[in-house]
């Protein structure tokens, strides 16, 4: 899975969670939750959906490591075999 494929999955899932936003306009270093105004419940729903879609389990202690698009993409890329 390359970076563009990961971003496409992330954008699709974020659009489902926050339909009134435009996730594809996220800058790589922007905080996803703050920029898209996503609350903690929706954030958790996003992580669960991301886990199902990618097969990568993100433990709770890593949530802080995936706050930006850049960090999330790198995290998934490094975890995906």
C-alpha cells in the first residue's frame, strides 16, 4: 500500500465521519481532529474504521502519534507489511 492509497482511504473514512468537511484539503502537518472539528467519539469511530479497512490495529497509546495526515500516513505505511 503506497502513500496515495493510504491517503485515499483516510479521506474516504474522514468524509464518512465528518460529511460537511473536505478532508482532501488537509495539509500534511495540520491536526486532523482540530482542522475538521472532529470530536473524540468520531475520532474513535474513524480509528476503528481505519483498522477494519487497513487491517492495522492502532493501540490507544499510539493515538497521539497519528494526529496529522503526515504522521498517520507514515504510521500506516510502516505498519503495513
